[in-house]
C-alpha cells in the first residue's frame, strides 16, 4: 500500500528525484509529515499546486487519499 509522489520543475531538485513512493496515508498532512522537513516546507509553498490522479485539487484540506493515488506537485510557472 503506497502513494506515488511526482515532483515537477524546481520541486524535483528539492526532492532529489522526479518521483518518490511513500506509505499510503489518508491525508496530505500525513504525507508531508513523513517527508524531510525542508521538502515538506517547499511543497507547502503558497503558489505550489497539487494534482491527484491528474486532476488539480482546489481544497487540499478536504483531500482524502487512497492506496495507489498519485500526487503531483506543480511549482509556479515562470517564463515568457
């Protein structure tokens, strides 16, 4: 039973890998609590977006996770 975390852009650098598998958890808070504190802080940035199984999440506080879910963390987009 596990969750797949996907890190895009600069968040991949912060995580040290493009993907990470972690033990299944029922909430985002539980997932973040199991990560390195610096990575967890980067993932909670005010402009970082979260997608679960390909769908953007509007309210991460109401999120209920299930075994096998994929969480993708998307950094702010920049460029021109």
